[in-house]
C-alpha cells in the first residue's frame, strides 16, 4: 500500500445545534451524558447544553481526523479536557488511541466555539504512517463472514499486485543490466 506523503495533514470539523443537545439531555438526562462523556468531562460540562454541544462537536471533529467517525471509535474513547489556560486538549483512549498510533499521529489539536444556537469545533492532526486508506486496527473483530471473505480477497489482490510490481521492477533491472553489458 502506498504511504502518504511525509507528515500528511488531516482536518475535521463539526457543527451542532445546541437545541439538539438540550433536547437529548431533557429526554435522557444523565444516561445521555454517561454514554457520551468521560467522568472528567461530565464534571466540567455539568449538563450545560452549550458546553456539552462544544464537546460533542469536538469529538466528531477528532473522529474525522482519525478517519473513522465516532461510530467507528466510541464517544468516550475521545476525551476533550480543559487545560488550566482554558484551552481544550484531546486525550485518546481505547480504539481512538490505537487508531492514532496506527496513523503515526502523536497529537491532535482542537478548537471549540459556541454561542446560543450552535457549537462548532475543528480538529487538526498530522499523520506519518499508513496509505491513502488504512483499515481500523480492530477491523477483524467487527466483520461478518461475508465481509471477512471480501477483506481476505482484497488482501490477496494487494499481495498479487505487490508481487507483480516487484517482478516488473526486477525484469526492468535485468533488462537494464543486459543493455548495459552489451
């Protein structure tokens, strides 16, 4: 698989209506917070809709930087902490941390803004590993039989392609050597 150019930049952005979060908090209460936020985040957010919406948007933006979306990672695998300066910072756990490691992404920066109606977040990371597309590290665990067979076929095709490229290069080198010795 082709590697990305050195230090490939990844960007994610998300916007959410604060009213959506307020409605979910009203309907589900603490269950909603517990499903989406880590314990530390819950202590900071205290079910304030604007603050919660900012965290939601930030988690979505970070998941886009990781290339999987939150549903491929898990809400609490991405933690948005507040530094003493007030700046938000990203702390990754579980599958999100494994994905960042797989991509060679040491740090993800995030910025959050919100007002009465909307919260917006943008995230930025630099990756140094993987090709144009990289399967999630736990892909095997999440596939059904049909998908496993398809993935195995793709891996066989990739191996055949790599072998064909190697043989072509070898043939070209041999032809160049023969030409040079003539």
